[in-house]
């Protein structure tokens, strides 16, 4: 018998909302690759409140837009704009259209970060899209990270 229930490992400190479930962190693609699409919403440790987002993003035609490492632009051939928000940030195309938005809300017992964005891989394939207050992800993904991702040098 197949169960329709989803396994959810919720953090007592900070979670993201993805595929309509809470998770302490998630990754699309391979964050350790030297090139190619990835999106990482990393685990936030107790004592911290800011989500750590790293990504290599492409447009719907597979053109490289921007690389983000821990909420900071590292490479920006697509002239993407970074806009700080009171509780997060937003990445914008030069036209002003939103690529990605990350907003964190504080609750009595912890934090919840909501991510919105329509993300594509290097082939122009859809990898993530908004779904109400959550996002729906497609393709290779790790939907539950239990500890912060370790990038190799």
C-alpha cells in the first residue's frame, strides 16, 4: 500500500516552506557542482535568523543570470538586481520583474522563510515555481537537509 503522507523533519528553530511542507533546508540540483543550475536554501543554525540562500540561476532560455552565495551576488552576467527588504531580499531582472524573493517571518518559537520564484535550469527547464505561500520543486532535489551544506574549496 502506498501512503500519501509526506515525511517532514521540522526544525525547532528555522524552516522553509516547500512543496506545502516545512523543512529545515532543501536543495535543487547539485550545489557542489562547478557549473550548472542549483538552488540551496541552507539550514539555519540556532542563534541565527537569516536564511542562507545560494544558487546558480538561469532564465527560461537557459542563459546564465546570476550566482548567489549566502545571499550575496558572486557572478552577475545577467545584470540581475539585488534588492534588500526589511525581512529578506529579492532578485530582479533588469526589467524589474522578480526572479526570486525570500522573506523571513519571526514567530514565538522560531522562524519561517517563504521563498517565491520561477527558476529554470541551464536547459531552460522549469525547476521551481510559486504555489500559494510555498514553492513547488521539480527534478533532482533533496527536500530535507539536516545540517548546513559544506561547499568544497
